């Protein structure tokens, strides 16, 4: 079966108890036991729940992985993956990784004696040089937020295999529709399903997908031992949303490409960051490992003042955190998503005060362009 068919059907045969075509929201904490220890595979909903199981099977199939586990947020998913590390283990984090991921490793996981260092994902010698005997995990994200830097997932996976290290990658921006990291050699794929998988800005959720059964059992243990599970209703909403993932991603991609090309020609815009542009320094690599470029792009307007004016004038693009929904959003990384970084560190990474990030929605692109044009005239 191909992607869109799997997205609509995998993990969701008609419900065996009633033949309901849509899986019910199994809003039950507990399940009757016919006799002691005898049940239909469900005992208590922290451990497993039929609506959650349908979601997990569906996403495992889309990522072409053997197992998936659903969590109450993307960060809960990342925490569960980190829980397979022990004191004195070392992890290499890609520079430019999502701020919450950095905060989790820096402020929480490090308290348990797990050490971390950053590496530059565009210089793989840097990765090799930083590997220590204690390094157990390499964590990447491609493309990165907000500069759309691409990591060569296959090459990183090869380096990790050589050193017996797990390669974990955050596939939130691309979704399995455009990028399948397990097929490129990654061991574990993470999603904030809050973003494109759910796509309607109304659920916080996270997903972990993997092939290895031992890793699955460890992370599944954390899932029920820690209990950061999504509600049956949230699982149902994400399942419902995934049915349209293929058409949404195609439209996000088409709109973002048109907007990137429009911005690129606009004299008020200093620079556009979108992997679909041939001017993107890693366009060739992006084309090799992705089948599309997604709906996220950034533009540099040159100053805080101009970024402020731009955001204030936009009407269809709402200024807000988050991304990946059907509606277009705009954000200012220096004061919003990356505000916790010191200014020098932001500048070193290229997150300037004039940088604006757009999550391009699936509205009519002509309307989005009109909105951008008016705002660019005002800056
Ligand atoms: C939002 C996001 C996360 C965190 O997910 P939550 O669902 O907010 O916990 C992790 N990685 C990326 C790339 C994200 O965009």
C-alpha cells in the first residue's frame, strides 16, 4: 500500500465490537477481566488503550518502522527516549536543535549524570571528533528550526553504526510524507505530533518510532512507568488528522515554494531560508533525502524594527508560537522560540534580530502573497 492509503486505513479496521468504520474514543481507564489475569489485551489505559494503539500502529506504518509509541507531548516522547541512557553516558546534540530539546538535556537529563555536547551537523568531521567512548546517542533534527539547515541523515547514521551509537532524529518538520529517517539508517524517529501530524493546532502530542524490539521494550516500559500518555480523545483527533496528511503536506509544500520564490525576488528581503530554493546551500542534499521541502521557511528583514513592523502588519499570518497547522503563522525566533539563548550565541548561529519564521498554511496562496506584499511595503 502507498502512503495516503496507509494514512487512511492502517491500524483502523472496522471496530470489532460494532463494525464502526471510525475507531471509537475508548474513554475508559480500565477493562473487565473475564477471570483473574484473562482479558482482551487491555487492563488499564496508562499501559495500553485501543484508540492509542490504533494511532501507534498507523504511524509505525507511515514511518515504515516496526513499532511506535504515543506520548502526551513531543518533549515527553524525547524524555522517554532519553530514559534509555544511564549516568555517565554521553550524548551528542545537533547545534540548532529545538530549544525545548536542548532545555530538557541541559536542565533535566544532565541532573541524572548524562553529559552532552553540541556538534555542527554540516561538518561531519566535527561529529566524529566529538565521539567519546561513553557516547551512546546522537540526536539530530533536519531541517533545523529556524534556519532550515539540512543534516545528512544517512551519513550520520553510518558514523553512528561504526561506533555502535544510537542515531535519534526529530522528523517533526518533514513528517514521513517527505522524509523516512528509518530507511536512511536512523534508529529512532521522534515527532511532535502537535505540529504537522495533527496539523490543526488543537492537540499537544508526541510519537517515537523504531525497528529494534529491545529499544521498543525499554521505551514502552518508560511509557507506562512514567505515564506521559495522550488521552484517547487526543489520539482520535491525531488519527483523524493523519487521514489528510498527504494532501495537507503537498499543499504546504506547494504554497511554501511559491512564497519562497516570491520573497527571494523582493528587494526588502535580505535573505530567504528554504531548502526548496536552488540557492539553499544544501538544496542538493535536501533533494536526495527528502521528497518535498515542507511548509517552513524563514526570511531576514535586516533589523528588529523591520521584523516588528512586518509582523504587526500581517493579517492572515498570525503571530504565534508553534507551526504545522493548516493556518499560516509567523514567529520571531530571537524574541520567541530562541529567546533563552544569549544574544552572542544567537548571532553565532545566524538567528538575527531581523529573522522572521513563517509556517505556511494551506490557505489560497494568492491571499497569503497579498498579505506578505502589504506587510513588506510597510517595513
Ligand atoms: C514543537 C517541537 C517539539 C516539542 O514538541 P511539544 O509537542 O511541544 O512537546 C520538538 N521538536 C520540534 C522540532 C518541534 O517543533
